[in-house]
C-alpha cells in the first residue's frame, strides 16, 4: 500500500494551514495498492514526540478513523476543519477527547507526525470508546497491509 498527500511529501514539513497555527484542517490524503482481501481500512495520526522531542513522554493522538471503505482512494481537505469522509467511516477520539482531526500544535521543538494506514481483513464493530488503544486492540490479527506518511512541524510563533 502507498499513502501520500498533495500537501506535503514524506519526511517533509507539514504546511501551517493543517496545524493549530492555521485553519487546523486535515491534509488531503490519498492511498493506493490496497490489497484485494481488505474489508476495511483504519487511519491513525499521532505524534510520538510529545511534549518535547528532546524528552518525549507520550504519543499524542491527532486522528482516529476506522471502517473506511477499502475501495475508497483518499480523504480530501475538509472545509471548516471537517473533511468529507468515505461513507461508513467511523471516527474515534483524539487526545483532545473529541472526534475529528486535530492538527499539529507542538508546545516545543520540531515534532514528527505519523499518518498510519492499515488494511484489515474485517469490518470492525463499533468501538466504545473508539480510541487509538481500542482500535489497535481490535485490529490485532487482522492487519494484512500497512503504510505510513510522516511529516514534521515546529511552531512558527
């Protein structure tokens, strides 16, 4: 599988508009080469460098999506911060305790933001609560392919 964005290249800087210093909208994402046996896709966006890349203490979760249709090819940038998700897609909670995308907003230093896409051999049940941890647990033994796109961001102000 391949995951990319027209907004930034792998290992490149994430543009400000997709962060808390901009409009905090999700970047456009496209994927390809989903395995034929995939029944659903899941996306987790997180930052393992929180709060300080020099002394990380946690991984901050920015976005959790699951049961994305495997025949879909991506997610366009949302208006007013809300992207139009493929039909049937379910959203989980990020570490701000809300559903939806929360863009990079590092308190200090240059952080890494991993966009991880998983192809699963099942459609998952509705998760309560739908968090990164509960999604990862539900995905165990069902991941048939995965890929990632990583971008960097450091606050300008």
